């Protein structure tokens, strides 16, 4: 399925600062115009960069338009009002305060607004889901969703000449969603993808230099007891052969499909098994330099997310696990 570029308004933003802007509007509900939001936000040190530099007018514009598009606010007579008709917005309003990182509850609510947004759904969210599924909230999205491969390139057959192409393909259903143009690259790869992975945490990603990015739904809650996680993971390991070889990226995807675990939680569980049962779990390690040698610097985090780092500094791409592990862990 191919989509046009209309509705691709999404750009990278820091959702904690978006929350701050929302609280600022709520504190002066119905009183602020666009220029007032910028001026007051800069004056109160709400709309500033990590280095403390005031937002530019353009940056404030992108944040303000995101508030509008996600239905957090609406405009009447040129002034901004909190959208109190939306129950998710009311829930955010009840807990949000300026400053600090987003709480887990705030991430849940903001993620639900993204999942519910029509443009976000059409250009990104729906490809993770069984055909025709429309989730009510982010928890339902995570439960229904499956992994998606992200492919990028250039479409030389485009009507307007060569155009950038972003292709999303569900690895379970085979459904493919394509968007063209630099606008799509900015909105999908550097907007929606980073919202979901880095800011709100309802997707995780791994990267292969051969196949590109793979995104997969995960529970927003990322903390957990490694031993408990390990007991869950052992159920996914075959007990038919004496030794089973686990490729870490493949096992991360398997665990995400079964338990909706982030890569970090799966790696913590595997690391616990490796430390606890050194005679039953053997690691096949590589150096960081070997892993990242062909990757762009912007891809480094996602690429290393596919590996487990040992205390020695080496990265593990495969484990060999003896079948008797089931006798000790179950």
C-alpha cells in the first residue's frame, strides 16, 4: 500500500518539553496566543534546549502544532484551550507538572494519543497490526502488534522524478506500507520512529547492517527482575537438541513477540543465565569495533541493541545453551 505525503506533520520533539508546553497552556487556559506561548515559555525557561538556549520560533511552532495535531489543545479566536473533551488529555492534565522526565503514566497517555491519531495511524501505526485493527489505546496496540522491517531507498520510477522511499513491512502479515519524499523520511524515520522508541517507549528497535531497522511493540514498563525474566525466556529455548544456538537479535524478536519484552529486558535475562549457569550457557563474542565498522554513527545505538555486552567489554551475538538448563530454571 502506497500513501501520499499529506498529513506527514510529525517531527522530532522532546515529549517532556511538549508536556511542559501543555502545562503552560493549561495554566493560562484560553488566554495565550501563539506568540504568547513562545514568549512566556522562553521567559519561564520552559521552552529551552538541553543547553539552555531558548527555542527558536520554528521549534516552538513544531511543538505547538504537535499539541494541536494530538488534540491536546484547540484554538478559538486565536487563543489556546485545553481539550477537556478528550479523556486522555484530562488524565494527562491531572498528573502533569513542568520539569523533569516523563513518568511512566505520562508516557502511556501520550503514546495512546499517538496511537489514536489518524495521521499517525495511517502512516505508521497500522502496519504493525492485523489488517483492519484499530486499537483503543497503547496497551492494546502493544498486545496486537508485531515486528516491522524498515526499508529505505530511492524510488527512480516516481512521477516527479527520483524520490526518497520509506517502506514498512510487517514480518508476520507481510503487509507493506510505503511513503515517498523527504517529508516522509523526516516524519516517519526521525519523527514517529523516535517518538515511539526513544521518547515514549512503546516500540523498541534492533538494527542489522544487512536488513536495516526492525521495530517491534513492547510494554512501556522496562524494569523487571532478571531472574524472573530468565525463567520466562527459558521456555522459548528448545530442549530437543543437546545444545541450542541462540542468535541474540532473533531471540530478542522472539521474546518481544511472546512477552512484549524490550531488548534490554531480554538481554538482562540472558545475561543472568550466562552468569548463573556458566557450564550450561556459552557466549560467542565480538569486539565493538568489528560490529560498528560499517554503521553510520546515528545507527550505533540500535545496532548495539542487538548484542549483549559482557563485563569484559566484548559484545555477544550468539549463545549456546545446554538442554539441561530447563531442569535448573523451571
